[in-house]
């Protein structure tokens, strides 16, 4: 288990030993999901040349959405003073 955690996440043995058991298990369980997603992405990339234009467009839009950080708010823009007042109330 330690070897795979070290290889996958790039952690040293000391870093792995510092994890509590619950956290180590959570990271361990995520490896399969991440690897499966990477394999599916590779399949998609390999199939890209044979895809119909409509499917290519859908695929491009999906990756474009995942690449963009967050959608900008459509709400009222705050001034610096208003923002400071909101943050100072916390």
C-alpha cells in the first residue's frame, strides 16, 4: 500500500507515515477512480480522429468547461469598500 501511495501521489515514506489511517484509506480508494478517469480520457483521445463532428464538438465543450475555473457571477459588482464591510462582519 505504501509503495503505491508513494508512486501515485509522489509522497515520501515519512509523509505517508504521518497520515492517520482514515486519511490513508481515503487516498488509497481514490487511486482507482483517478486511474479509471485517466484511462477513459486516453480512450477518448485515441478515438478522437474517428468521431463525427458533432461528437467532437461535444467532447471539446466538455473539456473546455472542465478547464475553466468558475463561472463569473451575474450579480451586482461590489466596490472594495462594500467587500471590506462584508468581510469584516465575519
